C-alpha cells in the first residue's frame, strides 16, 4: 500500500538542497519521506535509497544526532545495535563525559567513556560528535568536590576541563566536536553555590584553550519556551557569555511532555529569542502520562516529533540530537531513575529496534520547515 502511494507522480517531490544539489523525495500521502534519490551525473539516472535523518539533515543543512550507549543496564550486544543505528541514520554521535566517571577520585582521570564514544564514531562515515557534560553541577558531582573552597574549586575545574577536553581532542579523529562544557547551570548547582558565575567562565576559558577549534556551548532543560522554568536564567547567562565570545551557541535539551506539549508558536518564539546559534542537545518526548492505547501513543509522539522537526528547520538550528536510540535502552524508561517511567518510550525506535512513526515524522518535519 505504501509503495503504491509513493509511486504516484504527486508524491514525488523535487527540491534543491542547501548545497545546491537537486533531490527527489518519495513520500506517503501524509508526507512521510521513505525514499530519496540523487541523479548520477554521468548516466543521468536517478539512484534511490532509504530516507534517513542523516540524509535529510544534509539536504536541509541541519545535522541530526543520537547518543551512543544507553541505560546502566545496557548489554554489549545492545551497545553494538545502538552504534549501528546511530552511525547509519545520523550525522553526529553523542559521547558521555560525566565527571563522576571521568574523575571519580581527585587527580585520577578515567577516559573510558570518551574514548569509547569517539571510537564508535570512527566506525561510521564522516561522523561528527557532541560531547557532554564536562561540568554538571547538579547531576555529575563527585563527593570529593563538595569540601572545596572557592579558590580550590576554581583550580580543580580549570584542571578537570583542561585535562578532559585535551583528551577529547586527542581521541577525536573527525571534525571538531560540539562540547557542552557546562550543563544546567544554576539549577541545584553545587558549583554555583560555591563559586558563582566564575566557575563557568573558568571552565569555558579552559575548554577554549585546550581545543580552540571545538564548538563550545552551555545547555539546560525547560528553556525552549519563554515560560520555561530555566528560560530566563539560560537566556541571561548565554547572552552574556556569547557576547564575550566564550560560547558559540546555546544548548536546548528539548525534552517534551507528550501529555501537554508546547505549541509550535511557543517553541519558535522561545528559540528565536536567544539570537544566537541553537543546538538541540538531547531531544526526547516522554509519553508515559499520555492517555491512550499504544497506537494512539505512537501517533501522538509522531505528531509532536514532526512539529519539532519543522520548528528546528524554520529556526535553522545548528544541530538536532535525539537522546538515546531505542526504548529498550532509554534511561527515561527506567523507573528507578528520576522522571523515569516504563511507558515513556521517548525514542525513535521501539524496544525491538524497529523504526517508529516518530522516525519518519522527524524527517518529514525537517522537510516541512525547509524553505528552499
């Protein structure tokens, strides 16, 4: 039935990509892209292949990404499946660099997570990376840091960021990464309570010195609309840091409540108000509180995902990353984790590693919002 739909002439869209190349896109009656073709310059024939966020992202000049790994219970076979999904369907791989793992004891650095993530990106073709969080004052705080004075804390942050970012540079074999240097500043932030904004500038200066070519950002949650709890604090801090050329843009987690999602207008107004490059760092749609059967849940998730893709395209975000690859390994499905719910099912792939409607909805939205 789907194939019968997409071979209709009216379901073949021709468009010009951001690089000037012409493409044909075969879509369903509902506008979901399934196949995409480029023309062979020698033979003139159109060569078709499956539409993916990676390919669509290249066309509309909005790279897409997904994190390697998953929940704490992920197995090695699952890790391999996730890596295959990320490298075959996205432009960027997400790499974890949390401080409780990267410096569990003072002066003892552990590079396993970074080197693992970078090695997974090397298995793909032309994969970029986004690395975070280097510093996260509420979620990644080793106990040994809590007894420090302001002077001691600033010194250890400078050393930690310098050491970790230098390792990122050494381990990276591709293009310069996006690095989320400070995650969720001020929110339950133990480092802020000791050293205030100075710890953030210290971290950013250290990161810039260690890896000048990298794109540096700060990121937070619930900051995508003007009425978000972290919007005002993120906006004020990001503008100051951006004007000082300490960051290259601002990170938006874009974790959406599927029961009560924001409107498209709210999202566009919120994102555009930053007046700087926007990086979507870990988008997820939590469906745990949505009332309805599984079919209705999948349809609603797809509807929201399509809107997010359209917003991203219209705003012109620099990167759109979804958080984790499948519902099987999503931390949002872990009931022991804060905010976890076995029915959240936030990702683009189900527990059987099959594409959900949201997968096609995201790329449909990216094309819906594309103006060229």
